[in-house]
């Protein structure tokens, strides 16, 4: 930048200054003067105007007011020229910005920006836009704060470094993610507790609901069994009806068969009677023939006997007649023999027909008797069947008709036995309210909602854990890269003084315990952490000064200040360090530096703006050398 960031510092009744205007140049500004002349008061005034509260020289701000006055004022004039997009303070249109802080003896104070009163928070927020923090020793190192910085805990050193280089967003992002995670964890714990309570309550209502469900299931089973019992009785009745129907069918079939038997018997009786009559007729005819044949045989026999008893030779005609008669007798005898045989057969047949007739008469009588008996039985069965069918119709009406008929039905005894068991279990459950279902659903809804919220929280927790780990990694990687870059420069500068050292990120995996530790090794010794026991005051000043030099290109603030960096240094190191400062800053117009030293100016240093401070008559006065070159 061509114009200085901080153009001018105006001190009014501030410490040893009654009124002073200190103009600053771009690049390096060196303030020099004897001890007690008021050099450090200039930087202290700048810090107070920037919002610093605590100072080493005064624990109360009112102690900084010049003796004999009640009000002190420090005003800083900043350059804000350029286009809106290039202004240091884009929200302010003025080419210069004045920030004043008024201190009062009663301990109160006020801030003003361009003459308008502002709160301290507003001023700090305005300055934070350009990375200016008066409490950060990496930006403004006050007199005596090197030792204080060395004694600062590593955790605080790291935070100061982060703010100085613009890494505070990394930590802020981590803390923001952790805060969100903490809230989620707290909410998760609350939800878990509520879920446990809801689960306990739900468990009670679940048992009651199971009891209700069991009660309903048992009642449904009871109804099913009662229906099955009714159907078992209906089916039993159907079976009886079927048996009666079968019996009627059997009777009908039996009656029909017996009627056919009777009819057949009557028909056979007629046939037998006819056959008997025919047989008797044949017997009579055969008997008449037998009688005729026997008469004829008797005549032949008598004639033959007479002829045989004729004494003497029979005439030929008689002899022939006798032979003929003998032949006739043989024939008749043969016929009679056959007729006797036939007659005997007819007599046998007659007896058989008589027996058959008797059997058929018995068969007809029995068939008729059985038909009459079966007809009576059939009527009785039909009356019983009608009664059963009427009762079954009534029972079907009670069960809702045949459409409710189950596929299978057990025996009546099996159904009654199970029904008794079901009724006993229903009695054992006692009274069960229908409101239980609504209560169970209500608390299950609460439980499900809490469980869903817990799952969402758990998912968000995992996302935040991953995000937190990612942010920590980004933060750690950025810091480690920064320190790697800074350490190369830091080590190179220290080697020029015969020392070695480095800055280290400790506890990098725990942001709360992580810190910055600066190590320095004396010639021939391994580097050790800076502390008041291991290194001398000059070595500590050298280490901090060179570390700040190595860090300069990474610091965000456009203004940096170093007060009495060379305290405790020997003249050689003091001159060498200042030479490094001048060489590093020489030609740098974008960053404004303010270095304060009480010691004589080195012989080989070119400084853009040298401010001389002296105290005359108890008042600090400002002198200036436009360009100083020691020949």
C-alpha cells in the first residue's frame, strides 16, 4: 500500500504526553529514545485506542491519565482511501477513519469512530475485519511481554498464533461443531432418558395391551368354539338325519324288493298251480293208459295161456297169432315199464310242486308281513326325520345360515373341553378395559416419536462427529503446514546466530490441550522448550524475535509492533536482529511496522521513518528523522 495503514497517533493528556501527534510512514517505523522518555507509551496508547483493557503499566485505565487531568484521549487516524472494494473498512465511505478512546478519572471510558460514539464491541468487530488485535503479542509485542509470552501456556500461545495468521475460523468452526455436537449429545441424553421412561411406561401398557389382545383373542376363540359347538351339534343332527334318511331309503328299497319278491312269489304260485294241474292231468292220462295197457296185457296173457294149453299142434294161423301175441305182450310190458317210470317221475314232480307251492305261499306271506312292518317303520322314521329337520333349521338360523359352516368340525366332546378351558382363561384375566388400546397406541406413538428423534440425533451426531474430525484435520493440517514453512525460515535465521530451533504443535489431536511450543538449542545442544530456567534472557528474546520475523509473511494484520525486542540481548545480536528486521521489511509497503528500541541505532541499517522521543520538563516530545542512513 502507498499510504500508511495507520497515518497518525494523537495523544492528549495520556501518561507523560500533554499533546503529541506522531505521524507514521508505510513500511518500517522505528521509535528510539532514552529509557523513560515515553517510547512505549506511544504503542500503549495505540493498543488502548484499539480496545486493549489490561496493561502492564496500569491495571486501571484511569491510571494512564496524565497527572493533574481528569480526561485523556487517544486518537488513531487510519487510511481508508481507494475504491469501495479496495477500502480497508469497506463499510465506511470516508477516505480516513478516526478511532478515539476517552479515558475518565472515574474509570469510565468511551469509544468514537469518526466522531460518533460506539461500543467497544463495535470497535473490536471493525478492527477484526483487518485482523488487528491489540491483545495478540504476535501482532503487538509490548515492552516486557517477551518474558510474559515465554511463560504463557502453550495452549494460549497457539490461540494467539491462530488469531494472528487468520486461523481462528478453523478453531471457531471446530468449537462450533463441537458445541453443536455437545447440544446433540445433551439432547440425546435427555431423549434417551425420556425414551427410557417412555419405554418403561410403554412396557406397562404393552403388557396391558397384550392382556387385552389375549382377552379379545380368547373371546374370539370362545365365539369360534361356540359356533363350532353349534355346528358340531348341527353336524351331529345332520348325521342323524342322514342316518334316518338312509334308513328311509333302506326301507323304501327293502319294501320295493319285498314287493318284487311277493309279486314274484304270486306269479310263481300261479305258474306252480298251473304246472301242478298239468302234472295231475298227465298223471290221470298216464294212469288210464296204464290201466288200458294192463287190461290189454291181461287179455294177451289169458289168450296166450289158452293157446299154450291147447293140446296138439296149433294151426299155423294160431301159431302166428301166438307169436304175435307174445310180441305184443313184450311191447306192452315194455310200455308199462316206461309208463310206471314216467308215473313215478310225475309223482315226484307232484310232490316237488306241492313243496314249491307251500314255500312260495310262505315266501309271499313273509314278504307281505315284512312290507307292512317296514311301512310302519318308515312312517315312524319320517316323523322323527321331520322333527329333526325342523330343529336343524332353527339351529342354522341361530348360527347365521350354512355360509358360516367351517371346513372341519371336531367332535362335540373335544369342542366342549376346549371351550371350558377358554372360559377358565377368560375368567382368570379378570376385567379388561377397551381404553387400554388407546393408551397403548398413545404411548407407543410417544415412544416411536422419541425413538425416531433419537435415530435422527444419532445420525446427526455421526455426521457432526465426521464433520468435527474433518474440521480438526483441516485445522491441524493448516497449522502443521504453517509451522513447517515458518520453521524453515526460523531455523535459517537462528543458524545465522549459531543457534537452532523450531516451533512445534503439541497434542495436535486434542484441540483443548493442543498448544504451541517454541524450542531453541544453544550451540552444541539439542533444542529445548523456551523457559526461564534453560535459556538466558537474551536467548529468549532472540528466539521470540526471530520467530516473529519468520512468521511475518503469514500474519493477517496490516499493522505490527515490537517494543524493546532487544532487551537482554548483547550488542552484536541486537544489531544483527535489527538488521534482519530492516532487511526483511525493506521495500514492504503493504505492511506497516512499528519497532521500539532504546539502544543506539546500528551502523548498517536503512530505516524509512525514525521517530525520536525525549522527555523535557516532565513532558514527552516527538522528533523525527525523515530518512536515516548510518554511514
